[in-house]
């Protein structure tokens, strides 16, 4: 840490008379959702399919979600969480122009984001199940759309990046050489009246915070430090401490892990013999600040064997997800998966009747939901409702239980949803007010 007055001037947050963000050095985020969705929809509707699908065309393209242009230290990233729905029609004609086959259908790309752009999921449906035309659409057509979405977004990102870094904006011109990876800055608080960065990447400061603020922060940190880790995390920490070289995969999805629980996990992953290759933290309670802490540790040399990190379903924003772009520059071998789904999820039980006004009703459970995680219990540990779920409910009266269900939505689309149940006495029977079978 530099002494007061001796730090790099680029880090000093100052108010300028002209209000400029010099060289785009400080963190900025701009909402570009409308332009991004409109641009992608237009390009998809203009698509020209390759042979033998020349007579296939996109009837409609609907793009929903959000996108933001994030800038940090003169580097620009387009972050997005989009869903694309397409309707298409296709014909197959002979040399005389006679129509041999025709069909219509739809495609849905449910999770278009920066981390999965090169491996997009496509849900395909058609009016007919068999035929040369349907087979071609299912294989070549889907592949074409997947590559087209990747191409359009990549071009859009480069165009926005060029506009952001143009001399007219006061930004630093692109260097002729590839930029070197830049470690993420430490998170510290600032009491300056100048503009500050988001909580996940707080800007460093040149003066210490006020004493009153420090006292409050210390009290909050002490409170967090005193909170015991959830049992699955405590067990994982024990195993990592006892035999770090044997722990290849750490499964901690849907375990109610918050930001305050990450410190001991990071310390365990810093062990010189740590051999963890897969870390699953999906469907927990991590915020942007927790993701920043975890990424910062990885950038500094933590968990060097790690190749897959699962973070989908947490309490992070698009700005928090943007941090994985910085991480990818330092650890290109590490895949950060933001998809909102449990790995290898299997149904444990199904929700039957849900009674009005019950805890289950208030939590949002619906008849027909398939439960794939009840607290930290998943199919690997599940032995039945009576043996596995009832004890959790009775031991958690008045306390939240995170539950992940598989639900069939509009258009028969299947997705995973996390809900929070609070077992308690109510006017009806039981602590949940629903039937699990």
C-alpha cells in the first residue's frame, strides 16, 4: 500500500472541473438493452440460410433481457443476459419449382450470455417430426442460427468498443499491442464526494475513512465473521483441510452460502496442495461483493487447478457477472458458468396440492413442480420425503429453506426456479401447507 500522497495518480478519485473520466479509467456502466435487443432481432430477421435451406426464412424474432456496456481501466465489455425466440417457415422445392415439403416451427435460445456465447443452447420445435426438410433445419438450421447470434453479438461488441474508445469521447486510443491482464483492484470504501464505483469493484481512495464509518464496518465484519458456515460448507472445509490433494470436486450448490461465508473457503483454496478442479456454488446467496472477493482470490493465485466454476442462480447483477471477463484474461482455462441450473439435477418428489394462505403458497410453490433440491439435500442424499425432507422442515421452523424446483412454463419450456420456504404454524395443517409425493 502506498503512503498518503505517493500513490499512482490514476487511482486517485478526484472531481474535475470538466467532469471527464480520464482515459475511461474509472468503472462506468451504461444500459444498452434497447439497442442490443433491437439490433439482434433485426439481424436475425434478415438471415439468409445456406443450402439446402435457401427457402427458409425467419418470420419473427423476439429478444428479451438486459444488456450493459461496462468500462474499466479503458477496457470495454458488453455484458448481456438475453433470451431469443424465433418463428420460422421453410420449403423444399424441386428444379421445376414444385413444393415437395413445407413446415413451420420455432427456436428458442434461453440463455444468451457472455460466458456461453460459443456454446449456446437451442430449443427446437417443428410442425412435423420427420422429413428431409425438418432434419436439415434441426441440424444445419440450428447450427446456422447459433453461429449467427454469436457473430452478431461479437460484431456489436466491437462496434460499441470502438465508439467508446474513439478520440471524440476522450478515451485512450487502442494500443497496437494486446493489453496485458490487469488484476482487479482491492475493495475499499471511499468517503470522497467524487463519483464512486459499484460495490463489487469499489474505487481505491487516497485518505482513510471516517472513524464512525470504520466502527460500523468493523461491527458488521465482526458479525459476519461470527456467523457459522452452513453444515455442507463446514464439512467441505474440513475435507479440504484434512486432505486437500484428494478433493477434486467441491459440491456446494443451494447451501445458503452468503458473502460472509467465503473467507474460510478462499483460505482453504489457497492451500499449496489444493487440487480442486470443479467448484459448484450455484443457487446460493452470493452478491456482487462476494463474487468480487472470490475472483480476486483466484486472480491472486488461489485454486490453480480450478477449471470449472458454477455461479448461476446467485444474487448477482449483470455488473457482477462482468467481473468474469477480467478473470478470463488472467485464467483463460477457467470456465465460469452463470446458467441458472443445478448440474445433474434429478427429481426427488413432486408437489401435489398447495393450500391457499400456507407457507408453500406464499413461497410460490405450484402443483406439479418437481423438487430437485430441498436445502442442501439433492438426489444423491435423498431417501424419501419422510426420511430426508420432514426432518429438515421440523428443524427449520421460522427459518428460510432454499428450494429448487423444475417447472414447465409457457410453451412447454422447462426451467429451474429457486424459492424460499419458511416452515411455520398457520391456520391449516402441517408446517408447509402442501403435499409432497
